[in-house]
C-alpha cells in the first residue's frame, strides 16, 4: 500500500472555527480520499469560506485538527491577477511560478481576452481566468469558494466538467457554494447542522 | 521562483500604469527646489544646511509609496496564493524590500545630484551625501516595507504609516546627515549599520504582519 501513503487526502477532526468573538461551527469531522468531492452548503455567513481557509492552512482552527496531504489550489472571489496587466501577462506570472504547464485557454473561452487588462474583465471572465490559473497549478486538492458566482450556464457546465475531470484523475475537490453543483459522486455537507 | 517574484515586483513598482516610481523622486527634487525660496539665496547657508535638507527630503519621500507596497497584493489574495505554493510571507517580503530599494534608492541617488547642485553643495559634501544615501536607502526601503505591512488593511493605514516611518527613520537621519559635519565619516558606517539592522528585521516583522492581517 505504498500508493495510499502518498495519495492526496484531507482529514478534519472535530473542527471548530471562530471569527471575532463568534464561533461559527463546531464538531465538524470529515475525510476526503482521492477522487472524492464534497460540497459545503449553507446560508451566507455560516462559515463556508472560513472552512476552506482552515483547510488551506490560511487560518487556524479554534479547536480540532485539520490535516491534508498534497498540494492545494484555491479559487475564491479574488482572482489574484494583476488588474493593470493584460490577461496573458497576468496568467504568465503564475505559469512561471507553477512550472509552465499550458493552460486550457481555448476550453475556458479566454483566447479572445488575452490582450484585455484584467480590470476590464467581467466577474465571470475573471472567474474563468482564475480556473485557468488553478489548472496550471496542477494541485491535488481543489478548494473552490463559490465557483459558480457570476458564471453563465455554459461556464457553469464547464467548471463542473473540469471539476469532474480533476476528481476522475484522482484529485480532491472541496466546494463551498450555496448554488447546486452537478457532479457525479458529490457528497453534501450542510454546515448549518454544525452551527454553534 | 525568487526571480519570478522579483520580476513582477519590479514591473509593478516601475511600470507605467503605476506612475508611482517617479513620484518620490519628483517630491524629493521639489523639496530641494523650494528650500532656497524659503531661507533665501545665502550661498554659504545653503551649502552648510543643504545636505541635511536632502536627508529630510529623502525620509519624507519614503512615505509616498507606502500604500502600494503591501496592501494591494494582500487585498488581491496574492500572499494567500503564494502561501499555498510554499512561498513564505518572509520570502515575499524580503523580495519586496529588494525590489522597492531598486525602484527607490538609485533614482533618489541620481536625483541627489541636481538637488546638490541647486543647494550649492561642495564636491566633498555631495560625495558624502551620495555615499550616505547608498548606505541609508536600503534601510529606508526595509523600513517602508515593514511599516506598509504593519499598516496594511487598516483604515487610514497610509497616513498612520507616514507617522510611523518618521520616528523610526530618525536614526538613519541622524547618522546620515551627521556624516556631513566635520570629522563625521564614521556616520557613514553607522548609517550602514542601522540599514542592516532594519533589513534584517524587515522580512520577519513584515511577514508576521502579513500573516496577522489575514485573520
């Protein structure tokens, strides 16, 4: 079982999360194995984004432990692309940092936008650009924070297909969204059940 | 990886879209230009006090770029993305200190030449000023980045940053301008020493501040 030891995984044990002086949720445990996807749902402010930041290691849990193995890629409301640069140059920075994989620009409908400065892109276009950045990172674990916000129906289907392909290739996806996300084998977690 | 970060930093700090790289230099020159208007055209007085004015102008010019050193990248999530890729906040801040000095120090040293001429500094004084700026601007850049990181995300952070930089920059000012007085050569070495302390602190203080700004 050599392979199992290096495979990506997320193990959360009895997690509680605090923002300010409010505990958002407590007693949350879950495990994600390669190929699995989990959607965290709930109303605004229930702690979906905070949970993703805990998993990413960008915030510390109030109690409990969170462990992961494998590289983590995060897409949230900030595309992390320089707004003054043309899209091609803004993405090229991340491609250089991530080792130069080619991005599926055609599939994401970004080829016509490469000359456009990022600040002129619409919300949906930025989201698609962030997905391109994520795919270029080649991370084993995808953390998607409201990935469908601002996307039209075609783009929604595209993001769902990309996530399905990622999971089929042995990746893990953790999706925080209040919108329905269509994905075979997607398990659901209603964060409101763990509200403190 | 460090090279990629440095390239982006420099492109951002010097890029035409930012328009900010020239601003501190122009401000610095403007101080040198208006000073003779305020104190009069007494050549001996100007030559005696000019070096000190250049140092004050350099310290004040360091305030101008504060709000674009750390906060934009923090807000846009770049520090988060770097952390996910194993690039520590300390490394990112250290690169930022280097890139900020490159976009700030040499242009300021260049601008000190016409400023020195306007103030009628002697050749030896001008040489001491230039050497002092060479020793002091890295520390000023490190201090700017540290203060920018500490005040990032605060309301009115840029104004607060200006207030923080002035007292913390006083040692540089004392030793840098002090090196101009008779027998003050050791001031240059002390300026360099203060610079090195500030540069050694900056990545850790700045990195901790960036991490703290997340929660």
